[in-house]
């Protein structure tokens, strides 16, 4: 029987993670405190000190991530005095030196970003989701995030006649024509690395919560049911909530006790939902244990 376990731990992730064994997690998905942001709520870190603050923590992340695991970091540098800060770029370079592979960069396009006017730029409507791995052979369930083919198939593919495809293939030998012909008559396609999601409006419990859909997308892509997910800066518990609803075990850590309480209350809402759905869910997933656990090791 599979168990879905969820732990919310209070403290600095640097210290709390020392309780967990090497390779305990399959996915680390997190949005850390951004430099100089929300200093009143949980202490802003200066952009010039950010990398040095982050590296001891990412050393722990590297240790607790399994060999086929993935680390996704949702972060965005702000613009100050007419210039973008470079600390995220510096962090990427240092993480590579620490032993991480920088495998991919996803863009979260915030569909509903608030309106505004600045003298030298436009509204900031996207954030990075940086993907890091320990090895090139990481777990990736591409089929779990497929999207409907939609308009693209009708327009782009049908405009290429069969002669076009043959001519393109023989001229450059790229296989491009042959490859796109494979997609004719299919209803589903693989997504791009741009995710179009609205920012969280409903959740007023944390000033920097990301949408549950964002966490859920990466959890489906990089883990299987019963795998362990870690969010070392869990805030209101969004990642753990998404993990729990998807039948993944998770650990969430936050420095602020009040956020841990919010996270735990979000999780008890999930519990209620699971109880309501029990007959169907229990049958297909074999979920037995619905308690919110604390202090148990993966
Ligand atoms: C950007 S917020 C995360 C929001 C979260 N993704 C959500 O959906 O609610 C970053 C969180 O990191 C926490 N934090 C800051 N420093 C920390 C540390 N050293 N260890 C653990 N948590 C920390 C903050 O209290 C804050 O809740």
C-alpha cells in the first residue's frame, strides 16, 4: 500500500536539511526569497550577498537530491535605477561550479500581471524557472504534460503540402519534414518551455505565493507517484499541497513559524478534499495515510 506523507518543518533549510539522508528527494521545486524583496516580512538579502547566502543551502540541496532528480528554481531579478540586477546570472554560474548541470530554463509567463508604466521599460510579465540536475540522465515524464495539438496542427501542418516536406528533406537532409509529418493526425503534442499561467490571486495568505498549477506541472513532469518532493522555502505550502493532491510525498521548510502554520492549514484542506473523494481516490491510488506528518524521514 502506498502512503502519501507530508512534513512541514520550521527553521532555516540550511539546518533542517541536515536531518535528511543523501538522495532523499526526487524533485526540489522552490521559489526562494528574492534579493532585497519583502525585507519586512522575512528579511531581504542584498543582491551583492545573495550568491554567498544561497550556496551553502544549494550544497545541501545537491546532497539530498537523488541521482536522477531535478532542482527547479523559480526566481527573477528586479530592475533598480534603470538596470537589471545580475545576481541570478552570477548564481547560475556558481551553481555550475558547485556541481550542478544547468539543464534548461523555463519561462513562466504571468498572464495577468498588473498594469503599470515605467519610463524605460514595460510591465514585467515573466519569471525564470531554472532547471538544474546532477546528471544528464534524469527522470522526465514528458507524456504527463502533453497539451492538445489545437490550432497549430490545422494551420502550420496543413500549409505544408507533401511535396514541400519531401523537397525540404532532400534539400538539407535535416529530417525536419519527416519529423513534422509524424505529428499529422495527432491530437496531443509536447509543450514548449514557456508556461502561460496566471499569478495567484486567490491566495492572500502569503505575499509571494506562486500558482499551484506551476508546482503541479513540474511535479508531474519530474516525479512519479510516491516520490519525495522538497520545497526548502515553502511559504504558504503551495508545493506540498500540489504534491499531496498528486499522490507525491513532500517536505516543506520555512523560516517563519506563521507560514508553517498557514502551510499546515492548507494541507488540512487537502486532507478534507481527499476524504471527500476517498472511495474513488483510495481505490486507484491506494492512499491509506492521510495525516500531515512532522519529523519523519523520507
Ligand atoms: C518566495 S517565498 C515562497 C512562497 C511559496 N512558493 C508559496 O507559494 O507560498 C520564500 C519563503 O522563504 C522563506 N525563507 C526565507 N529564508 C529562509 C530560510 N533560510 N530557510 C527556509 N525558509 C526561508 C520565507 O519565509 C518565505 O516564506
